[in-house]
C-alpha cells in the first residue's frame, strides 16, 4: 500500500523515529485514502487501453478527489462516534449541545432519549443516527465543537479542503459529483500529454 510505503520512506529519512500504533479511525482513514492514491497509479495507457487520453485523466482526477473527501468524512465520523459513546450530555457545554441539536434537527431524538433513559444525563451517542455524514464544513465544526475539538485550527489546510473558493477539494468533489468531468480543463491536460511525449 502506498501509505505504508510513505511511512517507511519518512522513517528512513529520519523525519520520525518510529511508527506509532494507529487508532482504528486513523487506520481506516489511511486505508480509504490509499484507495484515492492508488487511482493515478493504475496501469492505463495505450498498452492497456486504446481509448486512453485526456478525458480519462480528468475522470481519474475526479474519482480521486471524491475518494479523498470520503476518506476524511469517514475519519471525522469514526472519531465522533467513538467519543460520543463515552461522553454524556451533562459533560458538554450546554450551549454547544443546544447548537448541535438545533443545527442537526435532533430535537425529536433528544426528547426520545430523555424518555427512554428517564434521565437528562445520557451518552451523546443516543442522539446520533446510524447514518450521520460529516462532509459539510458547518456540520463538522458543530459536531467537533460539541466534543471540544476545533477542526479549523489549521486555517490554511481547512480553507484548502473546505473553503468556498472553486479550487477547494470539497468544491471540486461537488462539481465532479453533480456535473461530471470538467471539459474546461481538457486543454491543460492535452498540453501536459504533449509536453510529456516531447520529453
């Protein structure tokens, strides 16, 4: 796997001293991310596909970006589920809890949990449905702030991933999912193919 190879390379360069035992969510994230990194390395070209060309490169790029965001969404969700299984409603800031319930429209689940537990103190996981996607930046922030984390602490990385500008990873994923291949990029890819054949 590419991730493991990257770890070995970093280890050999002396940038880290040892590989730490990863948590299950981080291992899942690496496994999912390796799927995205694998796509561009798949053997394609005239020897395996006579119809290869710039359009297929754009398709691979879109698929890779989609998988990267899916990997990140899964990572956030896994962390969130593990932590909410251990934290009770009375352990979090009331305003953060209120914001979380309101933003996710979980009032019905909140009332149901109070009735089922016959108590105001229960694990946060009682509010979370089995399918709880964490892909939208606002939803991620509200969920992570509930458990005392700030995912936007690294501002540049957050903006590059979830920013409103069309170059952000999540915007590129959105465009690919809803619009397919962006043929506007075709001339750039064709230029790349032409340059690589000259070299």
